[in-house]
C-alpha cells in the first residue's frame, strides 16, 4: 500500500486570478500571478527586464524568471507572443499610446 504525502494545497485552488469559467483559460493560465502580469504589462510598454526590475524593486533576473514562468503558463515561447496571448485572454489591456 502506497503512503500518501501531506500537501497543504490538496483540494485547494492555487490560482491568483479569478476563475469565472474554466474553459476561458487554457490549462495552466489560471496559475498566473499578479506580479507576472505586472511584468508583462511593462513588457508591453517596451521595457527591458532591467528596467522592469528598477520600476518594481526587483532584480532583472527575478523579472526574467517571472516572464519565463508566464510564457510557460500561456504556452508561448517569446515575450511578444505572451503579450498577444494575454490580450486575447483579457488578462492585460491594450497599451496606451
């Protein structure tokens, strides 16, 4: 008989986004954090990871980590694809010129 390990998250949603409809988001897009969306909003404005880090009080490497995870959650490979996908899903708004 296999023993089960304890997990504080068992049976709980770990999502940081409201989940109005499970079909509205692909797979793990529901696990996107507010900080990842903040970073993506600044990417949309043309900022580099270093610039975003300075704005948010993080290191550029931390920002890169947020963006890498975000791309994985959205199922894309580049920052531009992430911005486009997030707009399609309504996770971020259009950039203001």
